[in-house]
């Protein structure tokens, strides 16, 4: 069966989440990022004791916030990261763990009251097919929340060229063994993420608009988050990016309606309901 996964990428994430299990992430920061991702999620539409899934749960950092709000949460991941999530969430009786892929998992079609997949489906060979696979698990009217890397469609040409240069660096780093990969991505966090983020923080305090500053998103983030995201960004073999229009089209093709995008970072977060 085609599991719609890239094994090198699965292994890379298993390694990443075992190294960065998020236990050192400040709780208030984790909460702040969670609310950014879920800004457009319609909690009020869920039935009592709702059952849903976290597709590509990784370390379980977002599942930790969702599980107390619902009746049953299925954490699904094809990598060793599932054991990190199990360790973090194993005490929660309403969480079930599945070592499985988006295309091949034990959830029955039409069985779930909600679903979400954050920062995952742009790392699979066929993102459109993955969205369709998620949507098939939903009951009619159930919401699906997605976060997919954006194609800088709301950014300047200079910003896009800067990203292109960084992507050439990623293509080299992602092929390295784990040790050198961790070292280099940590150096990027120190040499790029930290100074640019703090520069944006200073500019903001001086009243200068910082929306166009590279890495300004991290101006109020911890260095731990910078290290995590540097490893995520530069250490992952397969990465795809999509414009807002492309994401809307893929969601509509998967049978989702009433599609709504968050207008705040991170881009793009979108929710749609199963037809």
C-alpha cells in the first residue's frame, strides 16, 4: 500500500522530536503558539465528548492542549516521535496512540467529529491526497484544521529570494548525519534566528513596523523554540510550500466547505468543514 510518506523525512522527524521533546518549552509560550494555530478553529461547533485526531502528532505538544477539551483524541504519527508523545500524554485516559501514516491508519471513514494536522502535510509526497485522506475520516460538517507552509505569496520579491537562498542550504544540511545536522542547525539558530529575532524586537519597541523583517515571528519566542524550528526548517528532506489559493483549492477538492484562513502568523492556517 502507498502510505504517502517519505521515509527519510519520517526518520528525520523521529530524530528531531526525540531531541526536542518540548519539555523545555515554556508553558506560556506553548500556550501562545497553540492559540495562534487554533485561532480559526470552531470549538463551539464540536459536540459534547467529541472524538477527533491529531494527524502527525510529533511530540504531542498541541495534543496536550486539545485532549482536555474533547472526549477522545487519536494521536497518529509514523515516526519514533509517537513514543515521545506517548510519554508526554500517556497519563491521559482519553488519548489513543497509533503508529501509522496519513494514508494508512485505523480510523474508520466518516467516524471523527474533528481533525487537525499542523506543520505535517507539506512534508509528504502528495499533499492534496493527504488532505483528502484526512477529510475522509470526518463526519459530515466536522471541521479540519490545517497548517501548511506558505509560498510567501504575501511577501516581497526580496523576501522570497532570501528564502530561496536558505532553501539551497537546507538541501545540503538535510542530507547530513544526525550529529552534524544538529550542530549546524543549532549554529543557524545562534547566528541567524536569535539576532534577527531580537533585532525585530528592538525595532518594534522603537515603533518600527516589523512584519516584513525576516524571522520577526520569533521576536517574542524562546531560544529553545528557535533551535527547534531551525532543526525543523533545515533538517527536513522533503518540504513543499503552497499559496493561499492552492490550499483553498486542495481543501475544496477534498470535500471541505466554508474554508476560513487565519490572517495572522504562522501562515497558512485554515479550517474547513466536511461537506
